[in-house]
C-alpha cells in the first residue's frame, strides 16, 4: 500500500481513478484509493465496484461488473459533480446515483491500495492513481486513461503513476507534490499505458432503428437494429430486447459480442444471416405495434441501455 500524510481533499467536485488488476485469489473487498472523505473500491468475489463520498455521512454508487474479468487490467473511475455520483469502467459509464451536496474536508492520511494498516488490501496491481477537483466527462476519462499525464493538467490535484520501479516513495507528479510512502508493497512491471481492454463492461450500444411498418401479412420483416457506436467490443451475453405492449422479450445467447461499428438486426420472424440471424420467432401479428410501442434494450443485470419509441 501507499500512504499519503497530507492528501488532496476536493469539496465541490471530484474525480478519482486508477488502473487495477486483481490476483485470481483475491476474494475480499479491495480499497483502490481510501481517503477519509472518498473511497474507490472493488470486490472480485461479488463482482462489484463502488465509489463513496462523505458529506456528513457516507453516500455511494455501486455497479455489478458481471462481464468484467477483474483479474485483468481495467480502468476504474468515480466522479461527483455536486449533484450526481458516477461510475466508469474503461471510460464507459456503468451506473450513477443522484446526490447533491459537498464533500467534507479532511487532512487525515489517504491510502492507495488499502483501507489503512487494518486491511482491505489490493491483492494485485495498481497504477496511474489520480485525483481531480472536477468531474471529468467520459470523453476526458477515455483520453486520459490511454496515456500518461504531464502532471500540469487543469484541476489535477494528485497524480501517482506508481511506475518508478525503485525506492520507497510514491511520487506525486501533480503540482501539489503530495508524495506517499510505500508500505508492504513491491515494485512490479507496469502494463503498457496504451493497451486498452478489448471488451467493455457496457459499451456505447444503441437501438439505431426500429422498422415496424411491415408489408408482410405476418409482419415477419419487422426488425430492431442495434449498433455499437463505441470503440471497443460489447458483450451482449444475457441481454434482452423487450416490447412494451406485447410483453415480448428476446434473450441474446451467451458469447454474442458486438464489435465497434457493427450492426445487427433482431427480426420478428425472419432469418437473415448477414444481419446476425437473430429473431423472436413471433406468431402471426409480429412483435411491434404500430399503435405505439417501445423497444427497450437491457443488459444482463437488467439495467436499461437504450430505448426506441414507435409514435
């Protein structure tokens, strides 16, 4: 772990982030960064990721990362803009919680890689730990996570690359120079900063089209088009596509991945191999109602990914 005696303590807004990789036998909660007023943690056992802020009491946002291999390198970020707590994995927002307030100030020590000397140690590796006094956007997080910082970025108040490779000091490369002391940790080879994980927990998947004005008596040619607008693949295993009026639900099979820019179509009752071969197997009358309907795409945890309305 790394101990910082006088850490940064933003109050109005904050971003806390790092790269981390758990050991395969890490079954306990791991505190990636632990400040008396903010905590970034994950848990390999229940596949959870949480960001806490303290404002008179603890407020938090948690996401279940069932499709993330936490034994590999991933980038974890928590932000708070004064009104919403957000979670990002590999630059993609995975959950948010509404809360308005300010973060309490504390001058007590901060720990990277543990709760304190009592435990919650990271059984694995950690790098590129950062604290900002503003809530970064998804685009800013993506830009920063694939390259090292200069240390002079606007609103950056703490930056510990943890890549020195020797000594017992965790150097803060931000202007604040809040250097830390290394305790019960060893230097190890660092990951290439330009290597981005190949599968996102929740990519930028959109319902790009909903064709319901069928010319077929059985309405077999109705379809919903789904597009990955992001830059990394999305795992659709266990996702569902739902109709609001006919109580119809399509389950995506295991192992289905949507590559960046790829489009697929889910037909009412028509097999088309070139668009993925997905179909509801609907009875006569199709799936989508031209009298008003909503297509809803949910991920494997039941979280809404996108919707498309039929007027």
